[in-house]
């Protein structure tokens, strides 16, 4: 069994970095670590705001920040970027069991 970051550490770090990116609407966790299994990476889905016309620039920034955060925690994040429209179509195998890690408040959006 891996010892590593707790869900609260992951959530706090993601909240901190996503809050500074207004294009990020939500971040969800999925995969082994969120099912309490042994893991080799942390799978997350980042959902971009419907008002975000170009997702590549904020995705690139998010990826850089989450990579640095992963180095601090000693883990690797595997990031799946999704537009809001894509997210609504539930494209992930685990779409029905995602763990909410960050949600931008409507008043912030």
C-alpha cells in the first residue's frame, strides 16, 4: 500500500491553484487513490468554464502548476482536461463516481 498525500492535502492544494485560474470551473478526482487502492499516480479531471473559448492556455498553466504541486507531494498527477460541454456528456468510465475536489462558486465565475 502506498503512503502518500491525504485527500485533504490534495483538495487544499488543488483549490489553491485552481482558484487563481478563473477558466477552471471544477476539478474532480477519480481512479485508484479515490477508491482507497494502491496507486501509481493521481487521476484528476479539470473542467473549464463554458465561457472559456480557448482551453489550451489555461490547461498549460494548470498542468505546470499541478506538476509542481505533485513534486511537493511526491506524486504524479494525470490530468484529463474537459470543456464544460464534454463534461456534461460524461465521457469518463468513472463519470458516475467522480470525487469533487474543487468547484468555483457561481458568484466567482
